[in-house]
C-alpha cells in the first residue's frame, strides 16, 4: 500500500503528458535533445532525434500511458493482497467482487504491460461486477486485447482505488 498513491500519480501524469502532446503543446525539437546522466561511475548518454515526428512521440506516450495504467492496476491488486482480501469462490459479496475484478485487470497487464490482454478462462470471473456504484461487465472479454472501454473507461481504475481506500484498507 506504500506505493499506490505514487502509482496513481504516475498514471495521472502520463494522462496529462499524453493530453498535452495531443494538444500540440510539446515542442519536439526542444524535447528531443541529447541528454547525459551521470551517477558515480555510470554514464548514460541518450541521443537526440529519438522520434522522427510528432506521431512517433504520440505512440510512445500512448505506450507510457499503458505502462502507467498497468503499473497502477498491478499496485492496486498488491494493496488488495496486503489487506488480506483473498479471491473468493464463489464470488458473493461486494468485497469479493472488488477483489476479483481488480485481480482480472491486473492479469490483463501482468504478462505484457505494453499490449495487455484479458485472460478470463475461469467461468466465475466472466461476469458482471457491481459494487460501490461501479459496474463492470467482463462476460465477453475472454482473451481479447484490453481496452479501457472494457471496464467502462480509464476513470474506473481511479474509482476502484477509491473503493479500496474506503472499504478494504481504510
């Protein structure tokens, strides 16, 4: 639980940076300069012109956003584990539903954080989850690529965090 706020701040920052770039507010010529990092004996030189155009930068920011979303989902599931909330069978209570859906979102990102894919092979997880004003329908996702719309939008992950903070690890 120590890192959940940091993970969600990183996710928020990734969304803001992506939005900023979409609005044309990032000057690629100023940003894409060579940079040298030194620490002790380590020297890392990053070249200039990493991106050929704005489009490549947007794709990189989309990838960063996916990684940040996945890291937040994985961290949220870790909080569930640390709170001692196990995966119930059968899934009956609101907290059971929270635990199961957070676990499934985590699973989508755990094996390939840049190209997440659902892996709902057990029938008990292919269901509608309804708790705390949140509704997520995972009946038809199976093994398809993860899309934010599958859970009702990217904001739902923030709602899940809020639910956890209020009901699981207050």
